[in-house]
C-alpha cells in the first residue's frame, strides 16, 4: 500500500497549505532571496529569518479565524443531532448497526458529562448490542446509561433491554455448556512470532546477528552478520509512540487501540479521544493526553497524523522528565546524537529518558529539505506551539521563560520533521465487501527507534508484520547474505507503483533519489508478473494458492506458509520472476492472516 500522504501537500491539511502559499508568495520567498544575495544563507540564519517573518505574519494576520481554530467544547445540541443520525441508521428500514454505533459514539463524545443526551446515547448503544447478540456489551451500556443520568421517562425501555440481555446471555451460556463448546475456542494455528535466533544480550528486540553501520553512501543502515533465510524473524519491536488514525477514533480505543466500538467512553475535556475503559483513559492522561487534549481538534484542522504523533512524542518526553522542560532541554543540550546507538544500548536497564534519546536521534533530513517545504513545517510548528501555550498545561511548564518557549518550539519542529521521515503504519486486516476480500488497512501511525534504522528499497528483502498486540515483527522475505544490508520499503513498492511515481514520492517526502535494484532495473508491478510472465503451470499453481488464501482461513495459511517459505529459500536470489514475486506476496499474506489482527466488525456489517 502506498504512503497515505504521497506529496508534501498531504503532510499538512489544505487549509494551512493555502494560508502558507499566500504567505510564501507575499513575504517569505522574497526575504529568502534577499538573504541569499547577502550570503546569509547558512542553516541558522535561515531558521532565524523564518521564525521572525512567520512570527510577524502571525501577529498581524487573523490566522485563527482563517483556519477556524477554536476551543474544543462539548455541545449538547450537536450531540443530539448526531444521535438522531444514528437512530436513522438503526431503524428497521436501514439496520446499519455499525454505522449507527459510530454516530452514537460521536454523540457520546460531544455530549457533556451527566447530560441526558449522553445517557440516551449509551441506551441506544445497548439496543444495538442486543440486536447483534452482544449481551455482555449490552449490559455494560445499560450500566453506563444509568450512571449518566438516564431520563426516568425512558427507564422502562432500558430495563427491558437489560432483562432481555440477561435472559439471552443465560440461555446462550446454557446452550454452550450443553454442547460442551467453549466460548473462545483456542487458536490452533496462530502462534506468537518470536526471534529465529538468539536475541542480542542487551537488545532483546532483535537477534544478535544484526549490526548498525554508518557510512557516507548509506548513512545509518542495518546489515546481517550471518546468512538470513526467508521466514527468519529478526526483530520484534514495540512502538515508542502511536496515534490512532482518524477513521478509527469511534471504533478503537485511543490508548490501547483495542477494537471496542460498543464500549468506548469519552475524554471529558475534548470531543476527540475515546477509550475502552477508565484504566486506559487515566493512563493516556498521565502519559501524554493532558498536553494534547485541548488542541486535538485544531491539530486535525492544520495537520494530519504526522503532527499528532510529533506532539504526542513531545508530550511523552515531557512526562519522562517529570514534566520539567528545563531538565529535558538541559539533557538534550548535552546529548551527542552521533553516539546514540539503539542497536547496542542496554534496553533491559534503559530509563524512559534513555529510550527517548533513541527517538530524538532519528533523522529529520532538515538540511536536505527544499526551503519551501521546510518553511511550511516551521509555520505548522509555530501555530501548534502557540496553541499549546495558550490552551494547555504546557503554559505552566514553560512559564514566561523565553528559553523554555523556544526549546518547546524546537522540539515540535524537530519531531514533526522526524515523524515525516521515520513514521510507520500499524495495520489490521479488513474485509472489503465489494471485492469480497480481506486486505490490510492502517489503524495507527507509530514511531519505532530500531525499525527506523532500516534503509529503503522498492524491492525490499524484509517485511514488517503488525502483530495483534501492536508490536511489529520484521521478517526476512528474500535471502540475505552475511554482510548484506536489510532493506525495508517506505510504503513505496515496485509491486504497486511505477518507477517514475515512486521516485517522485521518495524525493518529495524523504529527500533522496532512489537507486535501488527495482529502480535501476525498472522492475514491473505485481500484476505485470502475474499477467505477462507466468507459464500456464505457474499460473494455475499460484492461482490455486491465491484462491485458498483469499477466504482468509488460518488453516489454509498455516498449511501453505512453510511450502511458500521453502520455495523462496530454494529460489535463492532468483528475483524477480513471476513465481518468486507471486510466492512472496502469498507468503506475506499467510503471515498477515496468522499474526495480524482481523477486524470482527465486517461480520456484522456484511453478515459474514
């Protein structure tokens, strides 16, 4: 799947890029040209000029009104409208219960604490759960409704749902006992992915047979110190920070990302974040949400998940330093990022501050960026900086100290650029009803200190598999010789995107011209190998496997995975051929079926 935001204009929202374009043409472009003539074009001078000019523009121009930036407040009237839309979808003419639940959740998120409209929203959700046979969830919503000032006049309906759920739950449990059928049958096939070789003694996330290298040609990169075979698991890493994708915010918990649309409860201070439990709500507040909460809605106006992840990273860093920005600033001022090596440090004894060093040390590519792109990032960082100081507890952390305020701005800009370069997406398997297939889709954006060390190739030799617990496993997909480099792909693969478009995307987002084997030799797409190069026997064989895997059966994936893995190992470096390309894609599909979370929501949406 190609990167969701393929061009720089997609890194930030159109509202802010339109404002920026006017600012660039009217002021900034000319000022930079003047600076070039005066030879004031070193990095420090350019940054200072931009801060001054953008700051002057922001003080004189009503950008908040232009961008519709305003405090995020609960709105009972809006909540009532959203609930009415949910009722329309719930009606027997529609019976779109999942879509109705999304609107009920929107209503709950916008409703004030203790309001009747919130209580009725929980009651409506209980009705959905009853229709779908989710009796435990129905009872949980009945309890939430009662705790939220459910109107007395409607209490009879709520009690009827409660009694019906209790009765049906008891009948279902009795039937299961009679049939000796366990409620959650144990999965016979999917086992947790584990490292294929002994772990590094101080870095348990990776095998000992990897080394982080650095040279002029490749920069920081990862090489194997032994031959690696197809199917080897060489890294299993937990993300440092994640942000739920916008289209998931009414389906998954904003903290643990569990798919719990019928149990979500709202943050009481914003209309964006919802959680699957009070435990997750409290944990998010303590770790980061207190700082981002008042501006989450506005961040969606000016930026995408990139900005949200940058702000969250800064918030987690602040919490790691006991909410002491001066301590964080002083720590970073003495940090030599060239000596930070996430592949060798002792992760077993690492403090949150030490772990943050590995994130702070990730590349930003600031010096490689085109000035216009960099200026846009500065504008977004400055707007976010002002919002944080005006609306969040960051104001108390900074006080009136200009040094701390500047340190906060530097952190925002640093992590915004770092996120653009180093982000990864977490995936789940979703059912596409029109095509009648399961395909991976993103549910969150994340930052991984170790995985970020891998360089890109449009014909990678490893694949990131999102595991069900949110960690990422790195699996070898093509044999790698001793001393060979591990190549990931930055959501830009020759299977899906033509060379010219790949080159444009990589240059725009990552500031390099790709010279990987797929670009040099102009490898074709996945469909091209299937359609043009398969012999009849190969086509029949791969087509048969494809048909078996498309039913998304763990049993079929468990059966075919070792066969596909063995073939890829026997093929050696014979890539790309039609059989090797298609076999690799089917092998990856097996891993996704067995180890990546599959959404249960389509079961209700499509009646599977």
